[in-house]
């Protein structure tokens, strides 16, 4: 089964990339690069979901999203 979760990645004042999955409270990771942060948050999400399953807690629904383009004049 494949689930999709929205991940926000921001660069902090020290240049570290911080990744957060807001659908999973407290699921935050970081990396020196955007790619490393993405890899680390994927591992964190997998661990979070494994913990939910172990404790027989519900897994939040995956996210569907669309990108909307807007032209500025």
C-alpha cells in the first residue's frame, strides 16, 4: 500500500533544511541538503507509521493535492 503525505521543507537560519509532516504531529527531521532532509523525513514517516500500527492506532488518511498556477500581471 502506498500512502502520500504532504511534507514541508524549509531552510533555517543556519542553512539546515527542516522537513515536517504536519499530518503526523511531531514528525520532523532535517538534513544538510534538501535531498537529505527528504530522505530523513521519509524514514521518520515510516517509523511513525510503524509505531501507529504497533499500538493499533489509526493511520491518518493520505493526502491528495493539486497545484494551482496563477499568472501575475
